[in-house]
């Protein structure tokens, strides 16, 4: 085939395993059925004017039409733009104005936002979509697509300022798939639960694509629901899934945790934010293999990974650099840090973005002069080369001349048996310059008092790290990818 990108995958997989089930949602699609639908959709998109290099956007939660739209765009050599369906209409409008798609496919519940934010061709999923699709031709399409052509534009969560469109090439995503398959024994009989949103790179590149290339089955859910997840794991005999820390915390806090049949699960992958050691151990005590990784949208996303065999001995580690990739930790002067010395994490490899869509300034700022991608994260290697991510550079604060990394304090807080999750920021203090302010969510709305939490921390952390202020909250503000929106916390009235 002349198509060397992701657009060739449906055809290749349909040839190898036409009758295997590719997707389970409200019904199921085999690989042969999916390849035919992708082909029909590609013809319809071409009739709507989509050409090589044009953008095709998708707005909505997880659904088979997301997968169809992505592959159909890639069949044509077009660029797929997944839009976060949790964004407000003005935020959606910014993403669409910046990426300028030729066609927007959207879920029915997003149709109103889509039409208010976009003046081009809008295709709403539903009965009309099915009729429109069936009118497409079935003749195979084989456009020339090179590995270095851009496959996706993924907009960063925009916790500060406007989100930027990170470009990922076909090669970026293919190399990430290889890296995941090296680290995880994905098989052709895999039944992968995709409950994290596909409009974020982790669910797409760490679960859907590796499962697809192996010919396994992706079980899609359109929203996060703890009871539904338990039901699907038992009914569909789910073997692999990915989630962020808050999703795994919700599962562990459920009344079903102790008795649910989780015997089919072989691999639990986690990323997106630092994972408390206590949460990892809770899964290990349940007999489940919990593997943490580290990465970013810009690294497609895997930069490091902790393989199953090391998950107990290296609990809390983000693992070692992926097989096809390199990671450094450097001091402020650019010199490599020593073992256990914190510094900025830099990444290089075939999985790393070529830059940001139509933003040469942001692209230049994201790379060091020698070509390494600057993550903005603080991490440290241990003496065996395992990375532990300490915090974001911008989240670190200085109290009385000492560096405080909020992630370390958060990890200590959630070690308390009644604490579900926590977020820590630095706030001004007349004596120390800055001190910690913790936002803590406890199980069942009860839990320890502020004074009890501080006393608990004083047995685990140096005094300067213990937050002076503690707020007990019902929820933490989060981005669509599960990261706490600390900018929103900083905007709250000072204590």
C-alpha cells in the first residue's frame, strides 16, 4: 500500500482477521465491518471536499464513530482533530478556528455547540449519519501517506492561557505503539476497556491503537461510571484498561471493590498525574498488576514505563525510558543531574512531536538548543535509572528558602486512610515567603480534622513541607484529562 500511516490499519487488520470483533459499544463491529465503514466514510469526506493535509474534527465522547472518523481521515491523508467534548462553546470555537477543519463530525448531544462554534460542514452522528455513510462507495482508497505526515492535532488542556495544538505524526503514534507493545504483553485476544476519553492521547495511543494493531477488542464507554466499569469488566471479561489516578481511586472507594470479579484483568495502566503509592498498593493487595507510566501529549504519550515485573519493587516509580526513546534529567545549567537529584525532565525520540500547529514561537520554546523536548516537569532518577516525577516546575514553591514539591506532600496526604485525594499549592506568607495550602477530599464526606491532618503529616514530612492551611473540600477542579486545575485553586480567596 502507498499509505504508510494509520489509514492503512483497518485494511491490513481486516485482511488478517476479518471476523474478529474490533469494537464493542451499543453493539459490536468486526474488523471487516469496520474497514467497510471507514472506506464509505472516507469517500463521503472526500465528496465533502476533504483532501490530503486538510483537517477533520470530531466533537463528542467515546463512540465507534470517533474511530471511524479518525481512520477515514487518515485514509485520505487528512489530519484528525479530536476536540474535548467537555469544553465550553467559546473553547470549542477557539480549537476549531485554530485548526480550521473542512468537516466536523459530532455527537448528537454536541450538535448545538458544534453549529454555534463552526460554520463549515457539520455531520451529526445518528440516523442521518448512518444514511449518509451507507451512500459512500466501497472501493478501497490508497492515498500516498508518509510516516512523517501529521496525523493528529491534539490541543493541550490549557490550564494556563490558550491551549496549543500539539502535532503528532503517523510515525510518532506508530513508534509509541511499538513502545507500549514492548512494555506490555498485549495479545490478539485482548479485551481492552476504553473508558478514559479518546480525545486525549493516553486512551487513544495507549489502549485503542495497541489493541487494534494486535487484533484485539476495544470495549468503549461514552462516560466514566464506576458501576458500569465493574459491570463491563465482569460481563466482557476485560483484560486491560487505562485510567488516571482519580478513576482508580473511585473504583477502590466503591462498595463493590472487595467483592467484584476482577479475575480477568491482567494489566492496569495509569498515567496523567502522579499516582499515590497507597493507591498502587491497594491494587496490588487486591492481586492486580498496576503499571505506572509517564508522558505527555507531545510524546504521544509514552516517555517512561514501569513494566509489570517491577511494579512491586519499584512502587511509585514511573519506570525507565521507553525502548525507543531517551530521557534525561538536567539541572538549571543543562548538566545532567546526579542520581536522586531533581531537575527538569527532557525527552528525545521518534515519538516526540515536531511542534505546535501554526505556532513556531511555542515550538521553539519547547525544545532545548540541542533538540531535546522540554517537559516542564521536575523528576529524578534513582541509582537504577528509574524515574520518579516530582512535580511541575511551575508548581514548586519556596518556603523559607527550601524547595517544596506539592506532589510529595499530596502523596503523604493520601496515605491517610480517610483521604481520597489532595492538591497542594503555594500561597504568600509574610514570614516564609510562601507556605503550603492543601485542598483535601475525604471519604464519605467525613474524615480527619485539619489539625489531625497536619499532625499526621508531621510524622512523615519535614515541618517546612507541611501545609499551614488545610481546606476540606467535596471535589477538586480537574481538566478533561484528570489533572487538577491548580490555576483555579490559586484564584480562590487567600486564607
